[in-house]
C-alpha cells in the first residue's frame, strides 16, 4: 500500500497559511519550502508549474473543505439564517485570534485576477461552490430559482466584503453589520 506523501501535504498546508496571511505575491517559494520543511525538488515534483500550481491546489483544497462543511450545515434542519450567523461568528473568532486570518481564498483570489489564470479559475470554482451550496438550500426551502441564485450570491458577497473590511480595520464591526444584513436578505 503506498504511503501518503508528507511533502505534498506539508507544502499545501504551509502555502495555505502563508497565502492567507500574506497574500500570493508577498509569499516566496523559499518561505514556503522553509515552513513546510521540504526541498525544492519536492515542490517541483508535486507541482511542476511551481508556485501557481501550488496556489491553485491550496485554493481547491480550502474551497472544497469549506464547501463540504457548509453543505453539512445546510443539509441540517437548522434555519439558514442561523447557519450564516454561525459562519460569520467563525470569521469573527478567527480575526479575534489573529487579524491576519480571514478567508483562506480571498487573498489569493484577489491577486490572481492579474497574476495567474490558473489560480483565478480555482478561486472562481471555490466561490461558485459556496454560492451553489447556499442557493441549493434556499431552493430546498422553497425559494424560486432566480431569487435563490441572486440571494445566495448577495450573501456570499456580503460576507466576503465584510471580512475584507474587518481585516483591514482590525475591527469586527463590518462582520456584525453583515450578520444583520444577511438576516434581512434571507428573511425577505
């Protein structure tokens, strides 16, 4: 039985932390290698296209993890407003523990528009998955297709925007405001 490759996982984990806290451009390959405690050969063995491919793997991994967790909550009987409140509370708690933490995808996604089509596509997939998860739940709750799609996108945009503002201000006020606004959208 083949054993899991520790170096690939270490690279993804190290890069995820550094990209989330510093962004894509500010994170160097040597910094990732040092944090992961692996040699450059491992990076290029697993990610022949280098940093771009590693960043896309980070986004795919984080995006699918968040989507799976979100779907797990959305598949419950809990009201969607309470689920979104809990998501916002998690973001607030993350910022309270380290204001450099936020969405594991946004810092990479924002920079990828110009830096890497590969990473931009991975980011779009991740956000689309979250949007679809919310829209699916709204449809399950009886919302019309067009309204569920539009509201899910608005909720996601509201949360991501509030997280950016809260990170920049080092204050959770935008997330608090987003919680009230999301409830208004979801109770419409």
